[in-house]
C-alpha cells in the first residue's frame, strides 16, 4: 500500500512564487516515487489577493495536479499588504486546513511556513490524528515580519507569536530548514536537538520550459531596450525587498541609459515605487505585472543580469533567495544585495557580485563591474556547478528519506 503524506501549504500552483514552486516540485517528485500525496491549500490568489481565473473561493474543491491530489479550501482572501488583513487570511486558512484535514487519511503530516498558521494546523492535526508531523521552516516567523517593521518586537503580540513558534518547533517530530543559519538559530535559541533538524536548501528542477526568441525580440522592442544592458528583478515587490533603495540609487546617481531595469511582479510596495518612478521621470525603468512561469522564462532569458535584493537586516543574512537558482540555470549573473549565506554562495561559485545592502555607492560599483562575468570563460561552468550541487530532485529525495526514516 502506498504511504500517504498530507502536505499543508498556503501557496501552490498556479501561483508562481517560491513557496508554491518548492512545494509542488517536492510533492511531484515524491508522487513519482510512489507516495500518495494530498496537498491542502487555498484558492490561488497570491500576490494580488484576486482569485485566479477558473477558480471560486468555495468551501471545498478537489483537483488532480499531475498525480497530486490538491484540496482547496475556503479562506479570507486579502492582497499582500496590510498586516491585519493578511493575518486574517493566514488564520482562516489555518482553521480551514485543520478542519478539512480531519477527513483525509494519512501516515504523515508535513506543514510549511513562512506563515506558520499552516504549521499550527499541522501540529493540531497531528494530535487529533495521532500521526507524526514535520515542520518545514522556509522563513523565521515572527522574526522576519518584525524585520520589515510590520510588528514591534517589544509588543505582547510578538512575544505571543514567539511562544507559538517555540511550541511548534518542540512538538514537531522533525524540522526541515532551508539554510545552515536556520539550523544554528533553532539549536541556539530554541534548544532543538541537532539530529531533529534537516537542512534541505532551495534549488532548481529542470521543467523544460524554453524561451521564445521571437517573443523576446518583441518585448525588447516594446520596452525600447534593444542594445541595452537589462537588469531584471522578478518576484514579490514587498517591504522586505528594498526596491525603493534601487530606484533612489538610479535617480540620485544618474545611472546612465545604457542600463534598463525591469521590475516584474506584484506586492505591497509596488504602488509606491510606480509613483516614485513617475515623479522622478525615470526613463530606464519599467514595471511589468506578474505572469505565468511559461511567460516569465522569456523575461529571464532576455535579461543580462538578475537583481536579487533585500533590506539591510541581520534577519536576512540567514536566507538564500530561490530566484538565484532559476536565473543561474539561464546563465545570468547575480547582482546581489543580501549579506550572509546568499553572499557566501555567489562568491564561492563566482556567479555574481554582491553589494552592501542599502549602500548606493556599493550598488553602483557592483553594477559597473558585473558585466565582465558574462564574458568570463569559467562563468558557464560555475553556473553548471551550482545547478548540479543544488539539484532539486536530489534534494527532494534526501528530504523524503529524512522525514520517512
């Protein structure tokens, strides 16, 4: 009989953010290895808080996604902005995923962050179903929401969330983390046993999507950026991503028109960034709405450089943004505004240049120096090494062995 795994996640395709992609690819690999996978998630709506075409926010709907049973439950839906509404969104999904989860048989429960009300659901389901549960930690809540100023770390609410965080870590049978720093944090501050924690980093799975050269040519024509160096940021445009700093640097240092910056995605700060761009008449900046993976691939390939940026915070020294791997697979140098493990990664493999977060001169110097990498004879080989070392199929298989054994 197939072993059954119940996976609880707030994000899942057709959403295209990193959490949705990681969960789907891991579940797909496990399903292909003979496991019976059921995913409980909500109606696709991220990041705009608008329900995707073809879906309704109903009490329950079940679909099959390449062999994975996907159970979508009702939740309060909000755009990715506003702490109170987003919290209602998270809590409602936590409650509904728990209730619906009671009716599905399973041998093991996996619940994933970054918002840990999914993990709360997994923990309570574990108690009622008398099954072990695994907590996947992709973001350190509530520390990360404190880092962007969404909650005061001296508040009662923050202390309460820290209490829940600690209880979740200790109640889980095993914990999956995505960086070495996360594991060190859990051991040092929450006294979690070393052998209870497995490190399974983000990576890349070849999905065989290929760019369309004709479409790429048309995009460049429409954006009036042929024969220019194109720097793209693709992902959530939120408070944590520090893109206001990028625009201010473009404006104040008068970065020349040989560069064209693309910002592709949605998020809480997009409206403010659009207003800043219009106010200062930035001609070498374009904003493009979020799109499907099959469309995004063309923008990755038309770009010369991939921008990966976060605000300056010690909390973000612990992360390795997954967009690094998608762009390296297309042989695009990484212009990185993140310290810590992400910086160590690109410097170890020589696949990009890091600048000090929120340092305008450092950003400008890195921008001026990064173009040499594309002509570096070893750059392509370095990218291949990264894709080999961070092969998501291998990572998913090792993660499966860790949680099952």
